[in-house]
C-alpha cells in the first residue's frame, strides 16, 4: 500500500469497527488476498490500540465480536 496515503482511511475504519471496509482498502492498495490484508489490519489495529486507545468506543475484548474470518 502506499501506506502513508491509505493509513488514515484504514485507521478511520479500524476505530469505527468497520473491519471489512478496512480490509477492503488494504486489499485495494496492496493488491493482496484476504488473509494477508486481515493480518495487516490486525497489526494496525494493535498499534492503534496502543497509540490511540481513547479513540475506541468498544473494548479490546469485544472489538472482534461478530466477526468471523
């Protein structure tokens, strides 16, 4: 991904808990498959949890509820 260009959009999706939309953006910019994009999304999610915890409206324990990959 031109990571610098797409990260703000991905970050917005992560904070809003729009997991599929964020994965889609990563796939589009990286040209990768779903597993690789989900791995990258998860890594970015963890980084945002550490650096911007106040931006999340749900706790880490419930963020992935209802999402099955």
